[in-house]
C-alpha cells in the first residue's frame, strides 16, 4: 500500500529486484529443483517448449540453455536468467525509455517548448512549415487548412487531429522545430567544377599570368591578365575561313595557327568551353566548329615534352562558360546574356576608383571605349567574354 503512489516504472524495478533475490536464493539452494520448478511445459510459437531455463531434448540430464527474462518493461534488455549474479551491473538506474505513445504530447515538453512549437504551427507560412522534417508536401497544407477551419492549435495534442499526422510523426515534427538542422553555407562554385582537366591548386596559385581565349564564329579573342588583375594584352583576330563554305581542315589550321603565334607567353592558357543543348540540332554545325578550333588550340599551345613528366601540369585548360556566367549573374535559365555592361563598369572603375576590380592601361581604355556601347556593331562580344573569363578565374580561385 505504501508503494501505490510510486511511479509505474519505479514499481516495476522494485518487483524485478525482489524476483531476482528470490530466484538467486532458490538457484543457490538446489539448481535442479530450481530448473524443474520453473520449467513450464507450454508450447511456444516455434513449436517447442518455453520456460526460464530451456533444456535440450537429448539425454536425461542435458545442459541448461540460457533463456531471457521477458518483462513488460525491460524485455528489450534481454537479461539472461542464469546470470543473475551480474544483474546489478546490467540494470540501469534510469527507467526504460518510453517511445512516448502512452504519454500525452503536452507532457513530453516544457511550457517554453510547447509555446515555441505552437507559435510556428499557428503562424508559420506553408513554405516555413514545408522546411520542417516530415511536413513536406500535403502535411504542411493540411496544417494550414486545419487551423483556418478550426482556429489556432491550443495544445500539442490537438495537432494529432490534422490528417496524416499521427502521434509518432508529431513527435518528430516537434523535435525538428525545437532542434532545426543547420545547413552550412556552401561555396557557390567549387574550383574542380569549372577547370578541366583538374590541376593541383598550388600550381594555379603560383601562376604569374594567364591568357584567356574565347572562340567566336568568325574570330578569336584573348585577354592576358596577371595576378594583380592588370590587363597586359587584350585583342582579337579575324579568322576568314571560319564557317565559310566547305570545311577545310588546312584552312582552319592556318587561321588558328596565325592566332596562336600572336598569343603572349603565360603560365596557363584558358580556353572557353561552351555548351549547347543536344536538343537544339540546328546549332550542331556551330558546336562542331567550336570543338574543332578548341582541339587545334590545345594541340598548338600545349608544349611537347618527350617523355611526358607526370609532375608537370597541363598548360592549356578549359573553363566552363556557364561558370563564368553564374559568377557574374549573367545566366537566364540555361542561357547566358551579354556581359558588356559589366566590362564597361570595370573600365570606368579603373579610372575613377583607387582600388578598381581590374586595372586597364590607358591605351586599351582609349582603344575599346566604344566597343561595348549599347547597339554597337563593332563585334566586341568575344573581347568581353575573354576578359570576364580571366577575371572570374582569379576571383573564383580566391573564393574557393
């Protein structure tokens, strides 16, 4: 009678300890009497016999096999009956963790936690609710519809009235609200994603300068930029045999070789890698043209080392055109818009700012001051792309 006010889990632990003492005493007095006393001849699910100690059917006095004490509270602990001398070490002072299915939801949380949960469930937008674990899709919509129809939730238990939300799933939702998963901010573009083939970062950081090359349908443009973001050279060359009549490999090679002979020496040559959707078959000739010029530039600019040394990185690299577009915010869907306005701004800042983003020599400012105006027909798009590619390379290298 004195124990009727004790919590259920505590009463169970006391009963287990009393049973342990009785069974241990009986086992020490006479193990055989103990085994026969508790050997219950009842069929179990597997068709055998059940009991605290199970005997094999072979022989008259077989070895006793371990059985496990099955308790309504601690059956998951699987405590062996024959090892009661170590039972004290295996029993924890903490009660078995309940899954919460038998307790009211409001009893599982403090008043502050309940207030925080109800605040979000009653005032959160569908987008905010959908960001919570297990509330994506229809469940978040059901919460909004339920509170609009029945008013705000007044208790955690009332949340279970929402369709598709059960007791266990509600607990997961509440815990996700109290302990949201923090997502670390990732770098917008990783270094390995926009440079091909992959080169060790140390080689890129030690590069004194690079030449950025962009191929067009009738010209090739390049920009020579050093690590201090100084434009050392910036020009373009007409290629009269590009996309003219029947394709002649020798004519293409003459145009590309003439451009390669004008390129200044640099640590790396960066060639734009454009991409065209395979669904747009009308642009296939343009893509074939781009790939042909790209392959010729790789062959002409990459030094021939015999035999090749594995420790020396390639000098000619590809840079993805879309990566440059994303860096400057020029992408609209899968298409890239013109960066002429950004180049004009860079040229203006080179004169007006003490620490401009890019430094231009005076002669280049004078030469190209009208190339990137709106409606200009001077054809400066390749020049613009070559410069932006060089700037994006250095800036992405620093960011990553």
